[in-house]
């Protein structure tokens, strides 16, 4: 009986260690992404300052007066007369087989504020999965105590 308790304690310590490592990984990702965002904001601010300085420099530079553009009088051009020529669309494939239909995309409606997208189990599916897991735990416990 003592060896089973020792095994349980070792497994519990291993699971807690994995949890701590996972939390450290999430924290490290948050810190790195925040540092990256702040460096991007600094780069954007520097770019904006350089653009403002460039705009001020061009605004202060003297410019030449524009030269007048010569006005060309209109000329008589012949008008093209439309003809009644039928247009035949090109065919794809052989005359015996019709062309394959193209798939039509459907739009996904936008989500409301605070609504999560539907992906995976619904509410009832999650409850049934939880109940199935509880049944597995109870059966495993009964089998373990019976042996």
C-alpha cells in the first residue's frame, strides 16, 4: 500500500511541475510579446517624427511658380458606330461533358460583443464528455479496489 501512495505522490509532483512550467511559458510569452509591441511602438513613433520633419522641410523649401499649360482646341473625331454582332462565350471542356460547377463561399455572420465562436463541442457535448470521464474514473476506482 505504501508503494502506491509513493507513486501517487511522485505523479502529483510531476503534474504540479508541468503546471508550473506551463505557467512560466505563458508568462514568458506575455513578457516577450509586450516587449516586441513596445519596440514596434517606438519604431512607429520614430517614423512619424521623421515624416513630420520631412514634411516641414518640404513646406519651408521655396517652390517654383507653375508654368501655364497650353490649351489645345478640340478637334472633330469620327464616332464609332456600334454593330449588332453576337458574342459567343468560350466553352471549357468537350461538348459531351458540361464544365464542373464552382464552389460557392458562404459568409460567416459576425460575432456579437463578448460572444465566443462556435468551435468543437457545444454545451451539451461538453457536459456529456464530462459525465463520460466521471464514469471512467468511477469504473477504474472500482476495478482497482476489487483487485
